[in-house]
C-alpha cells in the first residue's frame, strides 16, 4: 500500500511519524493509507463527538477506509481533489468539532499519486478569530486606551482620540493624569484609584474627564486590569463610551424639571443638544408649551366651572326658597283639605241622618194620610147618620104636627061635647102642648143636626184638605228624600274626591320634601364643587407661564376669589 506513492516513501513516512504535526495520507482513490500518531490522538480525542454525527466512525478502522466518511456530500470534495494541482487549505466541521485541513497533492509524471493531509484543531484558531472580531467590533463603537500599571499611555484607538480631541502621537507615553483636573490628580483618591487597578480590582462607573482645551468629557467607562500568562496584572485597558451629550441632556432636562416642579412654565431649553438628543429638547419645550396652553385652557375652564357653580348655587338658593314656599302652601292646603274632608264627612253623616228623619217623616205622613182617610170615612158615616137622624126628626116633627093637629081637633070636639068633653079637652090640651114641645124639640134637634151636619161637612172638608195636605207633604218628603239621597251621593263623591286630592297633596308634599333633600344635596355638591374649584385655583396659582398666560391666570384667580352664594337651609 505504501509503495504506491514512491520509492523513498518509507523514509518519508518514518520522518512523518516523528513529527508533532497531524498527518494523514490518502491514495489517488482517496483511500486512507497512513496516519501518524499525532493525527490518531487528535481524532481519538474527538471520536466520541464525531460518532454523534458519524455513527460508524472509528479511529482504529480508518486505515483502508475512504475519506468520504468525513463528508455529507463527497462528490463535491472528489471533484475539487481531482482538479487539485497545488496545496489547498480548508476548514471542515463534523459534529461540534472544526478542523483545519491543509491538502498537498503528490504528483509524479503528471499523475496524482496521493494526497498528504495535515489536520489541525480549528477550535483555538476560530476562538481567537472570534475574539479578534469581537474586539474589532468593540473598537468600532467604543473608545479604548491601554495603560501601563503606572498609568502611562501605551496606545489608544481612533474613537478614544477623537473623543478626547487628541491624536495618538500626542498622548502616547504620557500619563493618565492629563485627562483629569490638577486637584484630583494630586489627591489621595486618585492615588487610591491606581492602587486598586494595580491590585487587580477593576473600576467601572461614569467618569468626568478633561479633553483638549479643558473640554469636559463624561465617559461611561471600565478600567480593566489585564493578567499575563502567570496570572499577574500586566496592564490596564479602559473601555469607554462618550456619554457627555447624554449627561448634558439629562442635566439640562433635570434642571428644567426642577423649574417645572416649582411651577415655572416659562422656562425653556434654549441651548441645542447633540443630534441624538435634540429631538428630546424640542419635545420637552413643546410639552411645556402645550402644558402651558393646557393650563391656560384649564384656567379658563375653571372660570366657567366657577361661574357655573355660582349659577347653580344661586339657582339652588332660589329653588330652595320656592320649595319652602311650596312646602308651606302644601301644608296649609293639606290642613284645609283635612278640615274640608272632615266637614264633608260630617255633612254626609248629617245628610244620612236627615235622610232617616225624612224617611220616618214620610212614613208618618203616609200613616197620617191613612188616619185622615179613616177620619174622612168616619165623617162621611157621621154625615150619613146625621142625615138619617134629620130624616127621623122630620118624621117626628111631622108626627108632632099631626099630633098637634089631632089635639086641636080633639079640643074642638071636646068643646062641642061640653062638660063631657071637658076632661078629654084637658088631655087634648096636654097632648097638644106635648106635641108642641115635641115639635119644638124636634125643631131644635133639627137645627142642631143641621149645625152638626154643617160642622161635619166642614170637618169632612177639613179632613179631606188635611189628607191632601198630608199627601202633598208626603210628596215633598219624598222629593226631599230624593234630594237628600242625591246630596248624600254627592257628599260621598266629594269625600272620595277629597280623599284622592288629599292623597295627591300628601304625595306632592312628599315629592316636595324629596325635592328639598335633592336641593340640599345640590347645595352640598355645588359647595363641594366650589371647594374643588378653589383648590384648583390654588394649584393654578402655583404655576408661572408666559406673560399673557400669567395675566390670564391672575384674572382666573381674581374671578374665582369672589364668594360663592350659599343656598338657604331646607326644612
């Protein structure tokens, strides 16, 4: 196998085996034919990690295997090696390991006989390259300066020189104290500062330094002691960022905020900031302008609020008075309604009683009419009886007349008889006298009967008139009773209506009381609002803005200093 690469190859391989370089040889078909001990150790150390990506990888079986096992796309490497006529360097990554490969083709008679590959672990080189790139990146954005342990300047990058206003030649070899004021450079604090660095303790914070022509420069920096291979402090490297513009902006804004905290709205940041912070200055000034305008607007609104509060208070006062008057009127109305209701109820009761009396009177009238009717009937019977008695008296009078006539005839006959008729004449005379007395009595009785009849007729007429009068009285009583019923019904309706009115008045009284409570609440709210307006006035008075705005605020203060009308208390 080894004989394929030339006659003196054995001696060359012996020499390669003694080298510390990691050497591997592959034939023209890319089969591995040689590995020295150094490359074996290198790959053996990485074997565990390589197997994660190349499970069949084994250092002990590499001899005789093809280099394709190291590549995912072997065709690319094969094409490149087939055209290779001079040494070529490349870096491959297998798993987590990176290797630098230096491939040299061995060509005899115009044909490639073998490839000598020198392996190297690329980790340290790549790590150093990464560190270099990082340092280059840091150097592009930060100011970097290097000092000896005594504070002498060794070197500085362009950013540092530009920040401080010097060239490297102007500062190299000079002491760090050139960047601080003389008082601090002579102080024990400055000596302690370097003592700390020499002992290996870094210093990091914002430092105020002095640039060319005494320019004040503020650096956010760290002084870093750098150790040598023996762990001893060898030098000090400072990494810094120029924050002068930021500090200036922060300081100016802080001062302006203090002015703002004291109520000074007429303060502005007049000195321009660096470009990165200029918008901040403008925004601050714009914010203060808008705050001043807003405060002026608030002041004007406060005046309107105060005016509205006064109007509300005056309205509440007037409403309170009207509510009190209305409440008093409602109380009087309620009392009057109560009295009227009582009177109506009493009238209703009296009407009911009158209805009862009228009903009883009507009943009595009916009964009296019946009695009169019976009396009239009795009078008629008496009249009939009187007529019959008168007829009988007439008969008696006729009888007496006939008796008298007979007695007269008997006397005549007795006279004719002479003495014999003397006794009969006496009897006839007595009969005659008796007849005359009977006729006289009958005449008297007849006169009495006629008088009685006349009286009875008058009584009948009177009884009839009494009956008619009683009937008329009954009709009147019935009419009165109807009127009394109508009055009673009307009184009930009035009582019901008055009850409803009384209920409505009571409801109105309750509503009035509620209105009174709401008026009190409105008064309290308006007073509270007036108090808040007063506090707002006091707050506004703390601010000082532009001349015109200050004048407006003073007018607000004077307007709001007027007393707020108070509403009278409600019952």
